[in-house]
C-alpha cells in the first residue's frame, strides 16, 4: 500500500472523528482497552502484532491482565502519517470484534 505522506498537524487531544478510541498527546496516539479475560486480551495482542508486522509499524504496548494500552509513536509525533492512522483504525476494529471496553482517558 502506498503511503500518502504525513497528515496535517494535529493538536494535542485532537483525533479524527473515525478514531474515537484514541487520544492524541505530545508523543503520538494512544488507546486503552479492557477485555473480559486475560486470554481475550492476549488474543487481541496477537492480532495487533500480526497487523503491525505486516504494516512494518510497531506500537508500544502495555498488557496488565485484562487491560491493554497501546501507543503509536511516530518519529515526528506532531505529524501522524497515513500508515499510523490505518493501524489505529485496524486496532479499534479488532478491539470491537472482541467486545473490548474502551478505557482511554479513564486511567
């Protein structure tokens, strides 16, 4: 897939409307999810890892029993590229498929 280059500058706290699970800060995008079980959380991590490897993007990830927090931290955090946004969308879809509770901002 061809990259369309960097997206316009996004201010802290702002994210596109189609990424409601995500928050923007000075280091990139972040999202956090709670799952019904640790095995479901691990299933989610595997799905994210497979897609990240395919896209050659590698989010920072913190797994705590049933909670998974992810951060997409591009080299230029003030500019998010199309691949980071696409990976964020994919992560949101995978979380939704597993009935995750979005807890971004509630921690």
